[in-house]
C-alpha cells in the first residue's frame, strides 16, 4: 500500500513536470508552451513553503496541508526544488521552489480520479482544496464567489493540458488530463509599468 501511494505521488509530480516541460523534438508541431515559472527570472511569491503552510493551515483548519517533502530531481535541469504533500490517496499539493531562497514559484493541487462510488466525494474534496488555495491568494472574495471563479476556470480549461488566466499579479493555471488527473495552480507574475 505504501508503495502504491509513493507511485501515485511520483506520478502526480512527474505528470505536472511533463505537462510543463519543453516538448520532445518530434512533438514540436503540437508545441506546448514552457511553463512561465520555468523561465529564467520568473517571479516568486514573497514567502517560503513553510510560511505558506503555516498561514494556509491557520486560515483553513478543515483543509490542512501536511509538510511538503522534497522530490528527487537530480535529472531536472530547471534549477528548482520540487516538493509535494500528500493530502489523501488521490489528492496532492505540490510546489516548485527557487533554489537558494526557497521562495515559491508555483503552488498546485492535483486530483487523480479513481473511478468508483467514491469519485464524486473525492472530486468535491479536491475542489474544496482548490477553492481554499484560490481564496488564500484572493482573501477578499467570498467562498461562493471563489467557487464560481474556480468553476469558471475549470470550465475554460476543460480538456486542455494548459489553460492560464491572469488576474492582477496572479496567474491561475488549469491542466486537465481527464482520467489522468486535474491540476489547479497559482503562480505569481511580474507586473510591468505602463509606458510614458
């Protein structure tokens, strides 16, 4: 059972990396954009993963995120530290951190559907975590408004390996791979000043 959990966690993290990585040369016709957080000079949130967890868990005691654990990324050339936290058998939180500072480049919630009688309740729980993540970064909106905003994002990104929508200094990303999983991410963006 422990081995199955480890495989599921690794699959979720590899899925996210594969969805964002540069495509293989033969896939250039169906070019996937490089994830913005992987680009040189991409911004970070002004907090470490430990600071995020502490604030998030205080704001969401019914939807806690356990300690993140580093993922072996020796073959990864992105100079990022990847980490994940298992919420349950089919729900994970993951992150990519700037090496050296430990500041957050992206935060993700990934749901791996497991068909059966528990699928609807598992999806509902995943959506609750996604709404909580959205509200963490947009605390002034109500739970109902956050749910509507998340559903709108998920509908726009339905069936898409990459859908991004920018709102202010945040980028919300949906990676919907059907029965292979659904990921919701929040990332910082650089704001530029309007020209003279």
